[in-house]
DNA sequence: AACACGGGGGT
DNA sequence: ACCCCAGTGTT
């Protein structure tokens, strides 16, 4: 039996029952695929169900407000996915008459849809012969064919894309694509793959050469930046100060608190820090540390301190991005995870 | 080609 | 501590 037939046969026996399987509606598949970008199935599943319930069709999605979309997205990360989804939903409602495209060539033009997602949607929705190449596929192919070319080099990308295209040539595109990804996720896992009970063990180059744990090869790792965020929790009566984050940094368009970023750990005793606080709020304030946390992202570690500002009087300079809103309204806004967690813990 | 973009889970 | 996850957009 060929590699592909073994994979498909394994899939039919071992596939998970997932809520987006079994539909050919390109809108629903798009929903699931965007959510699953760089996201584990188990983490994405509740978000998929939530989005489908709130926006049963692409027209429903197109009518949503960005704040509502981002609120539903809260906690999932890579928020540009949510923003791009709304943009694309509006685009489809307007230019496609609400009819979600199914072909690779149309799909790949959509914002937030790259070659992987276009291949996934087109093959799952209409069985178009487009090979998916995601993290799973890179891993399975690198191991089975013993490919040492880095998966994120220029030549590597092309090499794997060509190989994947060859392999799907005589297969049912929809089933085969899902099969190889499911195989990578459950059997040919990054760590502790199940080689002992693997249906393609005999043909696997990496297994033969005992290099399973060394493949695939991936270039470089980015340097992690350390940052120090000092947030000010200013409540007076039933209002709280909030600030929407702007483009050019993490958590774009999400709402957090007035913030002073420092080059190192800030303390109340530090004079320069006090000066900055005074400048930001226009007067001397008494600060109290509420909580300190370390927030780890892929590319930066953020040391977060929350300071309480007691007896704050609402007289905030209207020139800044900072606004005073009702606490109940504030809670409805989309927040970074670290802020959402803080609010849930400390603010009634 | 390199980097930015979140958060969580596995080892 | 490090790697990876049903990747894409920008520079």
C-alpha cells in the first residue's frame, strides 16, 4: 500500500469527531480554519462554537461590530485574525452577494487567508485538488521522506509544497488533506510520536535512521524582548479609566488601562517613575501596588504591575486616548487576557 | 528573508 | 526552558 493509502486508511479508523467535520459550507470551514491557525484544536473548539452561534452566516458576521468580534475572540490571541475576519465578511457580503467563495484562486485573495487556509477551504468544501501544507504536514513529510531542508527556508517551503502536491495527485483531496493533518496531530506528534504502532513505520526514513526526534529542521528562534508595563487602575464612583491600544504593538484595538512602560522594574519609591505618573495624570497621586504578574507571549515577556489610584477625581485631560467609562461598559469591551483576568479577579 | 503577532499545552 | 500549535501580513 502507498504512503497515502496508509494515511487515509489510518484516518478513517482514528479520526476525531470535530464540530467542523462533515460540513461543506465554505463559510463554516473558513470560521474553523481561521480560528485554528497556530491554535490547538482543543483551545479553538469552544471559540468555533461561539462564533457559529453568534454568526450563523457570513452576512451575520458582516453586520457585527469590531468590538463584539474581538470580545468573542478575547483570550484566543493573534487578534488580527478576528479583525481580518470581520473585514473579509464585510467584503464578501458586499462584493460576493454574501456567497462565500469556494475556489482556491478566489479564497487566497481574502484578507487573513493564505495558501494553507485557501487549500483547506477549497478542498474541504468542493474537493478541489489543493494540497494543504501546515505544521503537521511539514513534520510528517520531513520525517517520512527524511528531508533535512529547513521547513522555513525558501527552498524548503517550495520543496514541501511540491512534494505535497505530488502526493495528493491520485487521492481524494478532502479526505487526504484531513488525513495527513490528523495523522500529524495524533500519531506523528512533535514530541513522543507513536512510532512503535505506526502504519508507515517501514517506509519512514527518519525512523530507519533514528532521526525522528531531529526532524523537521527549523531555522532560528527569535529573540525574546522583555518589557515592563505599569497599569493604573483608576476607579471613581462607577467609572474606570481605559485606553484603546493603537496599531504598532501587541493587542491592537483592545482596551487596557492607562499605562506607563518602563525600561525595568518600576517602583513607587522611584522618583523618575513618580514624575512620569504625575505628568500622565496631571497631579501627584498616591499609588498602591495591587498585583504583579509575568505575562509570556511568543516574542516578548511582559512584567505587569497594577497600581491602584485611590480617590481619583475624573478630570482627565481630553487630549489623550484615555477615557472614563462605566465599569459595566468597560467589562463588555475586548481586553487582552492579562487585563480580562485582572478585571475578573479584582473588579466587581 | 526576517519579524510581529497571543495564549496554552507538552516534555 | 524550550518547542509547537489546522499561519498570515508587513517590512
